[in-house]
C-alpha cells in the first residue's frame, strides 16, 4: 500500500545507498531562519563562509527582476533585497545541485534544468491554488525526484528502469522500480528530505508523489498539506514538460484528472492557469539570460 512505502527501505539499502547529509552551512542557515529572533547579520556571516553561495545571492539581487538603480555590492544588502524565502530557495537549489554534480559520469544538466523549472512551477501553482507556503512548495518541487540520481548511482540498469516505467500505461511507476530494484526513488527521496531537515509535509509529499491516481488515496489522506503538494506536483508535471517541450509520461497523464478534481478545476481553467505560470517562467528565464 502507498502508506507503507517508507517500510520498504530496508537496512541493506540504507547501508548500500549513500544518502548525503545536509551540508553544514545549509543546515545552520535553515536553523537560523527558523528562529523567531533571526539576525540578518549572523545569517550573512554564515553564508559568507561559502563564496559560491555569496556570489549567487549578490547575482540574484542584481538581476533585472529587482530593477535596482545601483548594483548590490555586499551580501547583507543582497539578502535584504531578496528576502528570507528567496535566500532559502537559492541555497537549497545550489547546495542540492552541487551535492549531485558528479554522478559517475552521468550528465545531470537536463535533470537539474527540469527540477529547477518544476520547483518554480510548484511554487507558482501553490500561490494560485492553495494556502501552502510557497517556500514549501518550492522545496517539494526541488527535492521530489532527488532520489533518482541516487538510484542511478547505485543501480547500473536504472536508466532502463526509468524508460520502462515512464512508458508504462498499465503498471504504476513505483511498482516497476520496486520489482526491479527492491526500493523506489520516492522512499529514498523521503529519507534524503528528512536528512536535510525539510518539513514533515514536504517529506510526506515526496514519499507519495506518485500515488494520487491510486484508488482511495485522496479519500483516505489525512494530511491536507502533503495531499495539496502531491496534487500541485501533478499539475506542475504537465506544465513543466509543456514549457520545456518534453513528452508527458503515461502515469502523469492518468493522474491529471484526479489532480484537477481535487482542486475543482476544469481543463480550460487549468490551461489558463498554466499559461499564466508559463509566462512567469519565461520572464524568469529571460532575466537569467
């Protein structure tokens, strides 16, 4: 059953598959951001330990999106311009990307491009459809498939598994993964998200992000936050693949009606919503150069 997915990750897999710990700087920043008496000065001192992160913050603040009349020169100024949510999103994206940048010769460029736009799509849809915090929706989008690089690293035949699962119209994606490897990317991604101190709702949504089309999943779900994230993820899947002009896999085609029904959206309403979010993505892509 979907609810028991976590139980499928036996000790032999957790010992064989190295789930990377949350990098020290990121974990410290997340803990600092959560404090009610947050100090921007302390936060900037922590981020400044990593030149790459500092440069990313200043570069983002100087982008055309913010339209500043004079360029930001300091990390503290950049963080004041960006705000905490954007600072956190940038850090999550960069550190996660760097953690998986070397994956035994497998090119991760295409994977991260899609993860980036998927996360932005989740954030945009969440703001329009639910009361989910945008930063949680973004984190879910960024991490939802993070188990895939780990599966690729552990299992030489995993790329074949992806192809088979993506093209299957009559068997669930996770069932094929479980049959071929004894574990799923959703379960590994769930453990990764917990290791990296993400919220319970995000972790649960990652664990169950393939389950919305399963009989009884929506009716039996007692966690509205994670259910909303899962449903947003299905819509974001269609939106992102349309935006990047990539094919939509069979399972997501089957899950779309359930997600639309969950939000009481008609197909034309979803098309309108998609067009609005895609416009935002185009604007962001142009600003990023």
